[in-house]
C-alpha cells in the first residue's frame, strides 16, 4: 500500500489540533508524514503548558517545522512548503492584515500540489466584497489568487459558524450566564453550525480521500437551524426563564457605527445580513458521503451549565 504524501498543518490551536487528530486516525493515512508549522519559540518553549501541548502533538505522530506566518517573507515560507504535497492552514485569527494573501503567494511560489486555505467559515463569495467584516475582503482576494492559476489544486471547506462560537456572549446569540437568547436578523433566519472536531474530520477526509473534490468550494455542516430552533433547544436543555430579543441588521449597523473597531460586532453584522451563512444539509460533502456530524441538540447535551 502506497504511503500517503506528506502534509503540513499550519497552526495547532483548537482547529489545528482537531485536524491533526483526524489526520492521524484516518484509515487512508498509510503512515504518511504529518508536520506542523509553529514558531521556533513555541517549539523550544519550556512553559509547562506548551511542553504538554507539544508532547501531545508529537504523540499523534506530528513533526515540527519552524516558521512564522506574521514575520517570515513569502519566499521564506515557500522554501518550507516545497517539502510538502498538501498544506492545510488552520491559523488566521489575530494575524496581521495581508497574512492570508502572503501565505497564498508562498503556496503558489512553492507550486504546492494541494492547498486547503484558512477559509473555514461562511461562503465569502455569497457575502461579497464590502461587508461589515473587512477581513472577509482579504478572503475573497485569496480565492481570486487561487482561481487565477492552475499549478496548485485547492479546496475551500465552508463550515458555517464554529458551534462553540454560538455560545460566546460577545457574539450575542446565546448568553448562558445571563439567560439571554437572540436572533441575528430574524427568528426564522438560518445559520449553519459545525464543531471544530467535525471540521477536522472533514478536512482529513478531503486530504486523504479527495475523490472528485478539486479546485472548488465544498460545504459541510453539523446542523442548519433557525434562530427560533436555537432558542427552543437552548431553553429545553437548560430550563428556567430566558429573555429573547432580535438584533436586526439596522440595529447592529448602528451599534457598529458607535464602535467601528469592534471585531465581534463586525461578525455579528454579517450574520444579521444573512448572506452566505447557511446551506441545506443535502448540499454538504458529509451528507453526500453519508458521514454524520454532530448537531446542535447533541452538542448542547454535552455542555455544562455555567450557573
């Protein structure tokens, strides 16, 4: 049986670790090499938590490559990428503007055979340019760079909202401590949700068992629900009295004018507009392949009550 070609993961946060776990366990890995790009300071850190994390990553069979997305040039990154058949980027939050474009340019300089960019989220084509979240315009530029060339195969995995994000009070939909639940846009508006663990599973599926998937955007989903369904499931799980309200697009647009640099408000505004944030389950790659992912009701059952 042929060994799978080498894969480089960029980043080892929640998503990167989930992808690594799924790659390590995938039946079609066939002892293929997996490495993770980390800053040298992270690799050599003596901080007990970092040492523990690195030990866990190595226990899954990962090697480490030193590199710095924020500070290395595209040429420097390309020299690393040349060693690998597939690069999967799981790093983006908190990086300087322009980093994803530089990363894509490095991929193309290296003529990397296959690339899964940091586009885990909503359908940026449907969102379009000029949305409240200016970071999304850079995502559209990355798509243009990939579509304009033919040397590198690429797959963008649209996941919807990370399931855990739904419960961040700053995002505004569910505040467990305050017992508040809100709709962004309207109660009958829909949103797609996927857990980080399941995003990892589907990333590994695309990497090791691509079949017909090439040079395209694919969609995955653990669940697609309305905000009314979110409210009902949350109240069913935790009980008690809950307050409800709607934050529509006009209201959130006003809030963003008051706080134009509030990154979370920018995200919330995009979901309130509602373009590209939801898709039917039968459109998903996991649905088409018969792979069951975790839905919202199941996820809620595993959540502790913070009260």
